[in-house]
């Protein structure tokens, strides 16, 4: 591979020694202001070089009229200019020896044919010069490990009102600005971030480049992607099959209908492919595909907090018989099966029930709660099923009710998780009291147990944990 296009060429997008903001602004709310504000807020240690011919200083930093008069060569340039000025600015970056450019301007291939021609010219010019381009129509990158944030969303007051950007293990790649926008508080509070890359229109850097980079990035343990198209399917799948040995890959692939494809063309200029082909290829490569952002977050949350499941045998502990049925249906839909409990396990569980009760799987604990109380019903039952060699994982469905009048219910399950570190435990708290749900959700998360509002969501996440383990094992055998 050309050294100018290898993984090392992507490093400046996430940890540049210096960055120029071309189109820097003194006006709050504009992209050229927000980027500098975000860099200062996260404590970026490198040099920030605003470029604006109308300003002497911006946010306390000296501003320069053009890139030629910047005192040091920036490693990365962020272009936030009208489309008509981008080509000239890119030429300045090439002349200055800049290694990478993120074009955060819109109005190219996603708009019309002249915009698409301009985008092709950008790609040609960059290729000839050996410079890497992310975008156009990108909203930037985010790397909390390097205290670097090139996104143009205004994190300070809109998207991240409290606290710092939290380091984590999930790398997000997308043809969307949502990962550094409205979804950032969710990601930050529940999962943490290793890297975020908004690809935009992908005139140069694409999903395969980022997949390869994230595959080699030590802090990234989980790769989560929102894609509307894939430029080089063979390369993407080849990389996926290799990376899946170490890291799960979750993809929300949109533009699956004629209407969605038309919307994609006006959003990022992407051309969608045949969805059935994507579906089969993802499945063969071991990629976990989801159909909505809601399911995307369900699956990623499970991968963050729970270990891969060694098998597909699931013990369900539910407070209602109807919930046992819906959970069993969900297991079938997602390729899992309800575990058969051994006679020894059933005997252990039977101790918390009246004499007349017959223990079945899934386990309906309502009668046990009436007979023995919440603590005695749930905790010994959960321990007993997890100790069963025929059980690979457990889904515990509680309900958002104050079962023990203010006592820390999630903390009771933390000890169980510690005793069974290799078996996933997922909690479900169907909405009852909203405030109690939020308290239980936070409590389970603090205990390292993912928590959901429905059995379907939890089982979808558990299926991803199982299929990742299965794909990893299959990839290992293929290498032997």
C-alpha cells in the first residue's frame, strides 16, 4: 500500500501536534468558533492556529490572515468555509505541507452535480499531493485520550452540559454528526468513547480506512458504525473478518428502501447498494447488524458491560408469566434458546416457592416473591441458574418498582456478577415508575450490568455477545 494512504496517514485526524482552523470565527455558534471553543474546553495540548483575515485574535488566540503567514506548519487543517472557497484553501494546505485535512463545509456531492464534480476534484488534488482528506460534509473527529475535538457542534452548552468527555472503549464511525451531537450525552454517560470519526461524503477517507485504523487502535475494543453506503465492499469485508477475531463490529446500515436511498443521496451523496447482499455479507463476516439507533445502543451497551457468551442457552428469570413467554419468543427470533435447568438447579430454586409450585424454565418468580419476598426470590434463583452448567447467560427481569423501599437493589446483583465473571447477566426493568427506572438503570450500570426497558432489547444484546464469541472462535479455527 502507498505509504501516504496507510494507517499511519490517519493519525493526524485524531492526535495532531498542531491544528489550523481555516474559517475561524469570532461569532458564537458558528462552526469556526465552536471548533476552537471545543479544543480549548477539552484541554487540547497542541497548538491551535485560527485563520481569519478579518480577525487579530479569536478566543484569546492569535489569528492569521492566511495559511502562508501561520508561524508553524500545522499537521492537520480544518476547513470551515463556503464551498466556493474550499479548493483554494485545500491548495494552500498542500503548499504548506499539511498532512491531513477535514473539510467541515457542506454543499458538495450531497447537493447537486456541480458539487459532485468539485468533490471529485478535491479527491484528485489530494491524491496527487499525497494528502488525506476527511469529508467534505464532515463534522470532525473526537479523541478524549489525546484531548482532541475537531467537531463543529457546540459541546459546551448544547450537547454536553456537564462533565468532561469520558474515555471509554467504543470507537464510533459514521456518515452522521449525531455521535458528536445529540447522542453525545448518551454515549458519554453510559459507554465512554475511544474515538469518533464523522466521514461525511467520503471523497478520500472512507469506512474501510477507519475500520482498519480502529482495528489497530489499542483503546478501541468495540467498533460501532452508522453507514449509508460502502465504497469498497471486498476490502471492508476482508478487514472485518480479520478484526472480528479481537473486536466486535456493530453496524446500523441504513438506506435500505428506495425512499431511504433517495434521502441518503441528499444527506451524504451516498449511493446505496442491494440490501440483501449487505445482509448476507455482514452475517458471513460476523458483523452484528441492527436496524435502528435504539437497537444500536442496546447492543453496544451490552458489549461494553458484559462478557461474550460462550453459548446460546439463556436462563430467563421474570416476575410474570407473560414476560416469560415474550422472552422465549425473543430468544427464538435472535437465534438463542431457553436453557433447560438441571434437576439439581430446579431443586435449589424450589426452596423459595410454596410446595405446590413446579419450577420451569423460564423461571416465573412472582409466586416466590409472594411466598418469600423479593430478596429471597431473586438472588438465590439467579445464583442457582448461573451455577448450572447448562446455562450460558441470564436475563433478570425486575420491573421499575421500589421492591425494597429504597434499598440498593442493583448492588445485590453486583456480587453475583463478580462470582460469575464469564457469564453475561443482563437486567430488564420494564417502565413502571420513571424515576425508579432511572435509579435502577444507573445502579445496574455502576455495577457493570447492562440494563434495558424490554426483554427484546436485552436478548438482542445477548445475541450480539453470543455471535461475537461464535464469530471469533470461527475466525480462530480458520487461521489454524
